[in-house]
C-alpha cells in the first residue's frame, strides 16, 4: 500500500481516476484515506499556496475535498471579459467597468446527484448581487446594471440586495419567506444546495436552512454561477461536495 501511495502521489487527477478503476486494492488505496500522501501532494501541486494558507477552504476538511473544490471552482474561460479569477483559484474580481453586469460559471455543472457549495461577497454588493445557477446557454455579460442571473429561462438567482428570487426575467417572490428577513452582510457564507433528484435549489445562511427557493428545475446540466455590478467587488465560491444532511 505504501509503495502504491508513493507512485500515485506523482500522478495527476485524470490518471488517478483511471487507476481507481483497475482493481479494488488500488481503489481502496486512493479513496480509503482522503488525507493520504496522494491527495496531499496533488493539493500542493494544483492549489495556490494562498488557498491552502488562508481560510478560503476552512469548510473543506480533507485534501481530496480541497482538490475537488479546485476542479469545481470558477472557470477562467467561462466568464464575462470584465472579470478575472484571482491567483487563489476561487475568487472572482470584477473590474470597474461602467454600465455592465458581469457573471461567471464554474468549470463543472451537474445533471444528477445532490451538491452543495458556499458563496460569499468580499466587497460592496452594489445595486444587484445575484447568486444561483445557470445553464451553459445563459449569458455571462450584458449592458446596464441588471439581475443577469435570472434574466431569462436559462438561469435562476437570488438577489442578495433586495432578497428577490429571479427567473425568466421575473421576480418569483422574496426569499427567505419570513417577515423582516435579514439583509446579507458582507463576508457571510451562503450555502447553496442543488438537488437534481428533487429538482430543487435551496439556501442556508450559517447553519440555518432558509428553505427551498426554486422547484421544478429542468433535467439539464446546471452550473453554480454569480453575477455582479460593483467595480472591484470580489466573490468567492467553494464547492463542498454532497450536502451534510446526507
């Protein structure tokens, strides 16, 4: 086992996936310990030192989980030209461009299973700050300051500024559904839960379940996404894996 671990620690993720299919022993060596030398060395190679050193990944306890989070982070190729992904690999920075709304999708989308990720704003929200999901066809940039996520039938969003739910260019009610719902505070981590079996999107704040925001999602590949309007604002997204409730 130790020799296999040593050999595996030199391989990249794609090669490790192939190795896991070879036999039960190899599979056990790779997936039995999520903090093994294999995952530690892979994390050291693919993750920026800042991501490992700061609290960005504090809710991702294992090295295997940290590697997976990186592969599920914002895509540098699938975002507005007015944003860039910072060196840490997880944080989007929106350049100060006038009269533009700018978004980004993650590298990987989901058409099955249950998935959770965290999103938090590290700068002013501005007038519109939307988190949610989008298909590959949803636009990631448009003119003006608008709720880009939720502006058509290809995306679903929660505007953290006015607590409105948005889809197909319409407001689908306020969220969370309670009187005097607290406004989002900068730095608060929102947990997003996508359930492709039940076709629902739900949110948590801290450890409080805020409820299901959208039901009846289509059976297509859906990507975690955000859209922002404020110059130099920054948004971080970290994939957590399966929701903790199962």
